[in-house]
C-alpha cells in the first residue's frame, strides 16, 4: 500500500489494521468506500444537486485517508496530486483531500485484492481522456470573449 502517493509505511499499516487483508467481505471497491464512510453523499431535490455529506463509517480509517489525501495533494507529477489540485481550486482543500482519500481507498482495494503494486496513471491522464471536451470548452470561452479560434494539431516530437 505504501507504493501509493501520499501513503507512508505507518499509514499503510493503519489501513491494513482497519480493513484487513481479506477483500472477500467487500463485493466491490464501492462497498469498501461506503463501509469506510468516505463515499460522497447524494442530496438531490427537484433535479437540483446540493452538497452532500460523506456517509457514516469507520472514523479512524476516514481520518487516515483524509491525512493521506492531503499528503498526496503535495506530490508532484502524480495522478492524485493533479486530482487534488483540480478539485481544490473548485471545491476547497478539505473536500479535495476527502476525494483523493476516496481514490486512495479504491486503489488500496485493488492492491490488496490482486496483490499488485500501485500503477501510476500520470498527471495528464484525465486530460488525455477528455481531450476533445477540453478543446471544445476553451474554444467556446475564447469565442465568447470575441476571439476567432483556428485549431491546428501539432506533430508530436518524440
């Protein structure tokens, strides 16, 4: 578990002490996150989504994960660090730490279940997945500012 960014040896030991090493009791990573109390809340009324609180769960594990979320947010050139920065700018540092802690716990589920080390996705993982959406969004913003945009793809330099 300490191969994940933001998780040191002591945090990994605490996580294993709270979760255990047998993942058969959790049918999926979503069940584990819900048990830990780090799943996002869902508060919707009349089609309007409001802020939801995290669910009740294991308070010691939740505290460890939030602390690891803050630590992962300070890492450079990692997926979790970029996720933290993206969310902290919109939602705030504390909510970003909870979201990153959720991602750490999801990763921990698969690390323990499959007995494999952490696989780093990289800083630009979400940018590559949503590339067309990001381009369209920024073109619209520039056009709303009164600029004409012509997009040309640059050749990749290897």
